[in-house]
C-alpha cells in the first residue's frame, strides 16, 4: 500500500512523458531506466530499442501489488552496488561473510571464500520471509480466537454474576430481615469468586492482547519490507524481526464452573436452609455408549477405565468384563447378585441375597467372607478406611415388607469380618430401615437407599455414626421416587430413579441440585 501511494505521488509531479516530453498520459514505468512513460513510447519506441528491449515495464495501476514489488527488487538486485567498491555491481554472494560481493571483492577480500549465485540467496530468503509471514498470520489468527474466547468468557461470567446477584437479592426480599446477614455472607462469597475469576481472565486477556499486538507490529514490518524496492532488505539482518513471536505460549484458560444459586426450604429453621446456598452444579453429557448381550444390567462396578464387574439380574449373571467398543466378557458366574464393593486389594465383596457375604479373589474364585445366618445379605459397601458395611434382613420376599418383628439392620465389619457396630434403631428407639438396598459413606455419615413398600418407592436416608438421622430425601415434584442405586461424586450424591428414568443430584446436605 505504501509503495502504491509513493508511485502515485511521483506521477502527480510528472506533467509529461519522460521519453517523448509530449504526452501527458503516463501509463507505465521502466524500472531499469527509472522513467515514467506514456503508452505510445512504451510500446512503439522504448520496447523496440535493442538497449531497452529486455527492460522491466510495470503498469502504474498495478504498482501496489507484491509481484511488481518483487519485479522492482529483481532489477534493483541486478544493479546492486557493492558496499565497499561503490562503482562496482555485486555479482555473487559470499556465504562466509554473509554479504553480496562485487568482482573486486571476489579477488581481493573473499579470495578463498565460498560463493553462491546472488539470485539463489535472494530467492531462498524471499521464500523464508514469505513462509514466516504466512505462519505469523496463522499465529495471529489463533491468538485472536483465544482473545475472542476470553472476551466471551468474561462476558458470560459477568452475566452469570449479575444473575446470581439478582437471584440472591430476590430471595432476600422473600425472607426479609431474618436472613439479611446470611445473604450478605453469600454475596461476599460470590463477589470474591467473581473478583478472582475476573482478575484471572483479565490477566490472561491482557497477556494475549499484548502477544497479538506484537504479532501485528511484526506483520506490518514484514509487509512493508516485502513492498520495498531495496533488495538488500531481503537479506538477513540482525534485530529486524523477532522470530520467537510464533513461540509465544497461547494457553486456553481453564476456569472452574460458576456457582449456581439453589433456594432452600423457607420452613426450615436454619437460615442457610431457608435461604439456599452456592453449589457447583455439573453439566452432564453422554460421553460413550457400550453395549452388552445381557437384557438387563442392574449394577456396574468399575475397576479402571476398561475393566469392570457387571450384574444382570434377569439372567442371574455376575461377570468380569473388558470395556472396549463392545463389552467383552472375560469371566462369569451364574449367580444372583444384589450388590458388590471393592476392597483395597482389588478383591470384590458380593451379596447374593442369601446368608453369605462372599469375596471374589483375583483368580476369580468365590468363597465365603462371613456367614450371617439366619439373616440375609442385601447390600455391601467398603469405606475409604477399608471398613465393610453390610445391609441385612430377616427374609427375602418378592417385595419388602416390614413389621414390628422384622429385623432390618446395618452392621460394620473390620477386615477380619468381626462386627464392630450395629444400626437398627435411631436415638428415639424407632426402626431406622425398611429395606436397606444400597449404602455409601461420606465424612462422618452413612447414606442408605431405603425401600419403603411393595411399589419399590423409597427414600435416601442419612445418619451419623451415633444413629442420629441427619436428613431424608423422598423425591421431588410429587412423583413416586424409586431409588435403585447411588454414587458420591465430589460434593454430590447422584441417585438413580428407576421408575422415572431420572438421576437426582443432591448436595451432601440433602438439597436438590
């Protein structure tokens, strides 16, 4: 662009063709003669002269493009004067000294040096600079994408922050003065999180923008250089450009999920329960699908990313499988399995609905770990401390029925199968369970899926190690809640609802997330 403007400025000061001194219609320029010509002189006179027949002629309209800039440089290269012998033209390039050299230089200064054609060095350097420019443009494009991503992230987080603040303010109006102090605590919490997130994003945004600016400046220098008429500018020069600009680290920022405001129950006495709290609510997406030949899988116990134990209640199958595109069975038993859990030595504890809690060793041998006769084992769990928690019942009917004489309890065993604790009644001497089909633990609490009636509706019951009930969850939206399995992930409990084809996500305090 600068080259085009420069030539246009020159032609404005040329009133007549510099060859005939008559015509005012200047249309082209002879690079070799450095003359501005009209069309007639260029085509009929100048080009037919033996002395100028091979001269390079360019159209004034095309002066701004790169091809003409290169053509001008080639002519300039053919007339490149030696930096030492001012009247001599350079004919070769000295590889040892890394400079163009004239005939006198070849004889005097560079006598035993290695020489190459000056046009070859010129072409190699021109190709290298064009490649650098292409890479630089690509890098700037990538930086711009990261910058756009950061700008969007900043905008989205700002909106989420405003939404959070509005929700909390609305809740504050509903609960009035009783929870104002608690609401201010929550606002301080999210403000701190927002300030931290904003500062992190802005720091990365500033660093990314600075890299882009440096790239833009280097690109402008390269574009200006490639428009230059001076061939010498194409040769290597120290400190002309920063070749490391492409190596600047461009990292995609990773920010934790924003908290979401979950309202609590106004009727509960604790302000935190009435007001609600801030929770990290996960986004769920389907990652992969694996198919098996079994009709009905009821439980899956992952050992690692591609090894698992699965249970099919319809065919009384207990299988060790390898998970690839399909699920490949490596070992199997045809026995009913109600529940299973992994010990730290990778052995598997299995409850089969009879009196025996069995252990499956690494060589796929099943043996009895403990016999609870006359009671039946229906659930099993292993804590982080390697304690074993077992759910027991006095009968295995088609559906759970509990009476005053029924025995439904949970016991805690050590590694030697000795019973350490038993839970059957709460602190008010009321029965804790009807049908404890699944057990997990977190902090100082035991969490149980307790089936309540023949319709298989139930609840999630949490109690501490004293037997004091902490909370119970019986579903939401007035629907029949049929919990069948659950798992703890981070600070959440995920409960599968077999009747409603639903997963309920609960906080460790029992709030629905």
